[in-house]
C-alpha cells in the first residue's frame, strides 16, 4: 500500500516537475547561444495562447518585430544622447541640437524627424539582424534584416528549402501540396506545375476574368443600384474569385455569386475556417510534426477532404472515360499523369509521375492559393479607395482614359501596360495588408549567419516578418499612410528592393 502511495505521490509531483524542467531547459536554447530573445513563457514560448488569442496569430509576429525594432531604437537613443551630451561638452559650446548635428551631419534632426531613421540604421549596424524566439519549445529565428531575407529566400536557399507547415502524406494527403511541402519534393512538383503559370496560360485565363467580371457588374447593378441594398464586399469578392478559380481549375461553373450556399463554396470556406482548435493544431503540427503524424492528426477536416477528393476523382474519371479535354489546370495534371515521356527524374520512387493523392493536393493548393488571396487583396484595395476619394478619382480617371483609347475593350495587354496607377494602388494595399504577414522556412543544415558568430542550427524555424518590414519606418516614410506613389517607377528605383523577383523563385 505504502509503495503504491509513494509511487502515486512521486508521479503526482514528479511529472509536472519533469515537464517544467523540460520546458525550462528548452527555453534556455537561445540564452546558451548568447543571443537576444524575448522572454518565453510555458508552454507556448513567445506565442499567445492559441485558444485565447486577442490578436491574429501572424499579427503577433508583426508586433514582435516592431517591439524588437523599438528596442534597437531605444538603445540607440541612449547612445545618441550620450554622444550628443559628450560632444556638446567637449567640442561645441552650442545647443544639444548642434552637438547632435556634429555626430550626424547629414541628418536634419528635428525638422523632419529623421533621427528615428538614423537610430534604426545604427541598430542595423550594431548587428540586430535577427530576433530569437520560441514556438512552444521550438527555436525560431526572426529575420530583421533585408540582406538576410534575401539570403534565406534566394542566395542561400539550399539551407532553407523546407517550408515548415505540418504535412501528413498518409493520413492527410491534401496537406502534401505545393504550398506546404519543401525540399526535393517541392522542386519536383513545382517543375511539373510551372506550365500552369506561364504568361500564355494567364492570358488564356484573362477572358474568363472579363466574362465573370460582367456577371459581377450585373450583380452590383441589381443589388446596389436598383435595389439599394448594402453589399458585403469581402463575401461578394470571395464568391466572384471562387467562381473564377473553379472555372480556370476544373471548367466548372459553381454559380456561388448567385447561390451563396453552393456546395463548393460551403466546403471551400471550411478549408480556412477550421474551428476553434485550428490554430492550435497548426502550431502543434508545426512544432512537433513527428508526434502529430504518429497521432494521425490532420489539418484539413475529413469531410472537406472527402468532398474535394471525391469531386476531383469524379472529374478525372469522367474525362478519361469520355475522352473529354478542358483548357484548365486539372487537364495539365491529367496529361502529366498520363505522359510517360517526361524526364526520368520526374518519376517517383514507385514509378508514378503524379499519384491521385498528389494530383488532388495540388488542385486544393491552386484553389486555396487563388481565391482567398485575390479577394483579400481586392477588398483591402477597395477599402483604401473608399477612405481616399482623391486616389479613387485618379484611378477612375486612368481607367476611363485607357478604356476610351482602346475602344472600351479591356485586354490582357492593356491591363499589363497601361493601367499603371491601378497597379500602384493594389501594390500599396498589399504593402499595408499583405496576404501573408509572415513567411516561414525551416533550416535544413547548419547555417552560419554572414558577418556574425551565430550559427542557425538545422531544424530552426525561420520567420520572415513580411508585414513588419512593410510597416517599418526605416524603409517607408510614414508607413501607416496609404500612398500609392510609393510604387511609382521612380520611387521603386530609389528604394532598396524588399522583395526581389528571386524571392518567389525559391531555387
Ligand atoms: C493577390 C493575390 C496573390 C498574392 C498576394 C499571392 C502571394 C503569394 C506568396 C507571398 C507566395 C509565396 C509563399 C511562400 O513562398 O511561402 C505565393 C505562392 C503561390 N501562389 Fe500566390 N498569391 C496570389 C494569388 C495567387 C493565385 C491567383 C494563384 C493561382 C491560382 C496563386 C498560386 C500560388 C502558388 C501555386 C504558390 C506556390 C508557389 C511555389 O511554391 O513556388 N497565387 N503566393
């Protein structure tokens, strides 16, 4: 009896203590490397409790970026004051401001508030190029410096070729899509998908956009002009882009603009709204993928998965049996699956070029990548145009002038070459409201950070704080203001590129 009581008490006290010690030890990782970090808490590390969040998860990263930048600035401010006081005592008998100007001769200190920028520059020079964090217990490295962004995404890409999100190829085949996978699997699938994103293919899709645009115009006309009803713009654009993407993907007309409860729409929405535990599952999967795979955890709800898999299987079967072809995304994948003459390294170990599971996963990726991104980008653009009537007038004028010059016909070439201001307006909305506030990568082999003593160990999660950088006063003056002029050709040339073309290339 005593033995069992002892055993029970030891476990009762011992287990929590062991868990506490485990977290404490794990949370010493960056301290052991002697690099700056925000104090983590048990068990979430530097994350907010995903079940009791007060802000969106990726906004938290933006806040941390801003906080870290402020720390840089405040450290520099102290230095600045010390320098200025010393200079004023030793070198000039003038005011504080004069002394400061000796240290920063080119900086109009008070006039334009540019000393703030100078502080941040000094911070960069001092080596605050990164911020170290924890996702639960997993070491996470936030890049704070643009050169390092380029290293991770492009120059030294071979060290960071994993994306990070949880993949469970067997239990949740849809998770193994081009967005989530990394390494050689990503390269292999990405090469196969490239023909879907050529300019010719996009040009083919363009007429579809125009046709669906007419349906949208009619919808606005009936609802807002004739019936004077308010329109919930995000929901309407979600439906417009969903119809468009499904048409370009499967040649299906889903009619979700007319019928909000269309089956594709109800299931499609659930890919993103995974319920209360979605974030917890996502983070847990990100942090402890092997454990989650052993538990058979899935990110995409089973009934949503089954709906997409069954629909895609039906389409493939129908096309093959009836020998029907479409000019769409799925046709490209069907042709690929049937084409035995592809390069040898395109074959999988089992001899297949593309399994049905892989085909379905890429279809889901196309759907996810296409509709939410586009509808969010356009919603935020319209939001800013509503708040800035002068900018709205200028875009309208540009559209009217360009359309008048082209016989009121809108073509792919016109959009690409003549609607310059409209493009600036969208680019600026994407700066303020980027579709992905953070991009993630995982370090796949130990990487020595250039010009520093720090080595990023294999397995460390890398965060690129896209929104933090976009809203950083060091790169954009008055960063919270909506100003499409930032994306004029002249302004773009004058700026160090934040996101060089190679960022999206990944290899
Ligand atoms: C305003 C609209 C869009 C924005 C802002 C956007 C943004 C992005 C970003 C930032 C990435 C890179 C993610 C990363 O590297 O981790 C990405 C990847 C991707 N996007 Fe988009 N996207 C948009 C529209 C679309 C559309 C309409 C499609 C297709 C129908 C699409 C298909 C893809 C695909 C397949 C990838 C993965 C490419 C790869 O792994 O190399 N996107 N997108």
